[in-house]
C-alpha cells in the first residue's frame, strides 16, 4: 500500500486527535459523563435538577459581559487549532471542509441547513418532553444571563460559537482525520455521533440519545456532500431558537412547556 507522505504518520494522527479532543469536546464529554453519574448519586431526583447552558459569570454587569466575550473567544481556539492542523499538509482546511464556493453553493447550504434544523428541531423538543415525563432529563435553562442590553447579542454569539465549535471539531475535523486513518464510513459516523451524545449527557440520557441521532445524520450528510456549512447553519438555527426563544416567551408559557 502506498503511503501518503504529505500526511503525518498514523500514530501521530491518533495522538493529534486525542490532543484536539482533549482540549475541546472530548474534555466536555468526560465532564458530562461524570456529571451524569453525580446526578444519579444525588438525593434530588434527576427530574428536579437543572442545568444552565449560558450562565452569568459575574454579579457586576460590565465584568459579566467581559467574561462572556472572553469565554466565546477562547471557545473558538480549538477550532483555529483544528483548521491549522488540517491545513498543515498544504491544502486549505476551508476547501477540505467545503467552506468555499460560489454564492449559489452557499444558498444551497442555507436551504439544507433550514431543512435539517426543521427535521431535527421538532423531534428534539419532543424528546426533551418525553425525557422530562419519565424523569430522566433535567430542566434546562438556556439563559442565566441578566436582563441587560447585551444579553441577546451574547446569546446570538453563543449559538454561533456552539455551532462552529461542534461542527468543525466533531464532524469536519474528526471525520477528515478518521478517513485518513482509513476508518470505514459506518465507524466514522458512529464515532462522531457517540462523541456528540457524550458531551450532552449532563442534560440526561434521553437528550444525549437524541444528539447521537442528530450526530449520525450530520456525519452522514457531511460524508455525502462534503459541505460543513449546512451543518453549521442548522446547528446555529437550533441553538438560536433554544437560546433566544425562551427570552421572548411569557413566563406562563415557559411554565406550561416545563422550561426553566
């Protein structure tokens, strides 16, 4: 078998994957697994526990804003690292991940993203309610931010950051490297999907299971279309609705929907 000398060795690729994941969503997955174990060990039932996705970081408004901006900026550092490493053999990472192309390609990406968001969003919401009904999902508060002028902007940026971070690392980077390690397509899809599910375990196993399904769909679409942009758009739309939507709904609606 011919060896592609433009790529790092298989051993180096495996080490690189572990380092990138250890600095980003692999670390989040480990913490989420431990958090789920802690939830079941606690005296309070899982149903009566809660998780805040975008918490306040300071009681002083201006410092809260500064911390929020810093958190968003540093969350994107692993993305920069992954793109840098994918570009190290002379090929632009944006081309490898399908983040280039004419305007019509981008409009198709938006259409695909909207379709994926619609197909995944409603079943995901239903799975949240089912998980709450059987007592296996925590109550989710998608914004613990204060009622300040910058809160909506930070939530918008947080949604974009989560979409970019997760799709670049869990789909674009991971699948590209696993392909270079000669993994089979089913194995790559399973690995990507299980990683996505793992770092959502802190919400409860039903939500993690839903994210495994989402991860499998996203990985399959990327492998078939070689375009990461639709996945980023879809993820952004889902998070934007879940982050900003509750801020716009009346309190009685949130209570009826069993949302924090």
